[in-house]
C-alpha cells in the first residue's frame, strides 16, 4: 500500500490516540526539546480512564503534570534523570528514580528489563518516501519506538528533519496525530566571570583537531567562547546547543580531523533555540544517532583527540565525583557523563574534564570537599576521573597518589576553603600539606 494511504488510516485525534494507552502500561515518553507535548496533554486529560500508568523519561523540559500531587492514582513517574519538574516528586516519594548510564537505556528496553508497552514520540512530517525524522531528540526515543508494542507519534511540521540514523517509516507507527507547534527552546545560559575563567582554563587543554563532547549549562557554553582561535575542531557529543552553531559558522568546527564520521558532527539530542533547530534542518553535516551508539564508550574511543567536558555537584579530595545529587536529594542523573569519561579513557589521546565553579550557594559552600555529603553518590569514580578544572586552575589526577590528588585538588579550591581543606589533608595523610 502507498505510504500516504497508510498515513491516512493511522491518523487520529489526540483524544483517541491516548485511548490506546491502557491501565498498568509502561509508557516511554520522548524528552528534552522533543517532548510530545500535545500527546502528553491529551494523556493527562484522559487520566480518569487510567490506573497506574508508568511514565518513563529522562530530561523533562515540560511541566510534568503527570508527576504532580493528585496524579498518583493515574500515573507513576519513573525518571532516569531528575529535572526541574520531576525532582520534587522523586523527593517526596510520589515518583521513582532509576539509575542508568545513558548509553544503556535502549538496552533496558531491548532486554525487557523495562518493557515498552507504549512509546509516545514526536517526529517531523514524512518525506516523499514516508520517513519521519526524530528531529531534535533521537537518544532513547528512537529505540523506545523500535521496541514498543504500540507507537503513538505526534507528527509536527515544525520539527526539523535531522539526518543520520534518525528516521522511522510511517508503517512502523501505530497511531499518529498531526500538530504544528514550536519546538521547546532553551535560551543560552548567562555566563559570568567565574564561568569565563573556567572556560578559559578548559580551552587551554583543547588542542587543534580535537573532537569535543560538551555537557549542558553555562560552563560548556563558556568553553566555546574561548575556542575561537582553534582549528579544525570536531563534535561527537550526546547533546549540543546554540554555541556550536556559532563555531561552525566561524569555521572553527570543521570535523575535518575526525577519525570517526569525518566531516560530520555526531549528536544524539539537541537543546537550544530556533537558531540551532534551523541549522540542523536537512543539514547533512550534522547526523543524529540513538544514544546506544553515540554514547557507547566503544564508539567514543574511536575518535581522535576526544575531549569530554562535564560538570558536577561535588568532588572529594580523592577525586570521587558526585554529579547528580545533593546529599540524598536526586537533582539530575548519570546522563552521559560516565559514558564519555570511560570512552575517553579507553582512547589513546583523549582527555576527560570535569569543570566546576569552586563554590556553590553564592560562595558559602566549597564544591571541593574532604568527604562527599552523607547520601551523595559517586557518579564518576576516582579511578575513572582525570582532569578537574575550576576558575582557580587545573588538577590532573590520573597517575597521582591519593595524597597528590588531594594536593592538586586543594590547590584549585576557593581561597576561603583552602585552610580547612589543608587541615583535613593533614588529618587524612598524617603529613604537612
Ligand atoms: N552543594 C549544594 N548545592 C549545590 C552544590 C553543592 N556542592 N553544587 C550545586 N548545587 C546546587 C546549585 O546551587 C543549584 O541550585 P539551584 O538550582 O537551587 O540554584 C543546583 O545545585 C544546580 O547546580 P548548578 O551549578 O546550577 O547546575 P548546572 O546547571 O551547572 O549543572 C550538574 C550541574 C552537575 C547538575 C549537571 O552538570 C549534571 O546533571 N551532570 C550530570 C550529568 C552529565 O554530566 N551529563 C553530561 C551530558 S549532558
């Protein structure tokens, strides 16, 4: 049958589409800028017809109505990356948190550890062959659709058509709705003096020809500001935002030296403004792949001079990195941090950087600590970690004894906390600093 016929047969109204979700189902929902917002709204509106529908997702940029108080009877949020709209639900016990390396999320679906009853996704309009693109969010969304018993898609004519392994054919969608709404945007973060200094320190470690992974937030964005004089940088990153577009346009990011996918920026999802979304639309120089490929350490290690830059909440003086909670409070997730740290470690010439301001809470708390807070988890282990960067300098940890790691880390702590850290050093190592 002609795909246009199939399309017409599968086209339903949002109110009908969500009736194919049944009580007790596990619904994997697309995330970040790719959240299928119209389907989510319809699902929440239809809540009286559900009991105990499990919602699985990562970065929630929407309001997460299904996780709000009063929704417990209908929905149960199971998050793999706590976000502004799901943190409180996790903390108060209404929602669950499932730790997982980002690259392993699709495997959980494939192996049936997390069977996908329904995938709720957002895709672009079909091309002339009947293929829709996953657009700004490929990551676990395409794999969820691949392993789901039922795929319900929001076909948004404003979703950019991204290249790579980023497509689903109309025949693989069970029910679709048509929408035309703006893709969720994330405005560039404000970059202060501290972030700029951190960015400058990180940039000093990046050689011409390097391939970059950049996490989210002010620090990765600040690093980009200091790369304007570099040559032939490449991108292999779980995520990119607007800053990358500027460096492509300035001729700094060329991907020329990449050993894997030369000439191409390889990404799994995008969070930025319309500028970024317009840039990737039908652009063969950017390819989007599922996260089990992009974030697999075996893929990452194949890149020449791979540099990963991520951030954390706390690092102790042994180099144990907590990136996802404040004490027992889950504020984010593992995401791709360990995937990239390990992939880089496995490569011949890469470096992994954890970049942080030296303090939090307006200077009241040191992020470099003697011991992690009670309840805090180790996201990146002391054995995996290599560079820690603050506005006060660079600590390179691999190959260093615990004593010398502590010295290197205390040397880049905020001056207000150095004396107390030195006392801890003396107690721990029975020697003068
Ligand atoms: N003690 C107490 N609170 C702290 C703290 C500390 N040591 N460090 C940070 N915080 C607080 C901040 O004050 C802020 O609170 P607020 O939201 O009430 O203002 C909050 O924690 C977030 O900190 P901030 O520095 O604004 O976060 P960020 O946007 O730079 O993100 C991480 C930092 C660590 C949360 C983020 O990088 C992350 O989730 N990393 C793990 C996943 C990852 O690395 N993925 C990589 C690919 S995207």
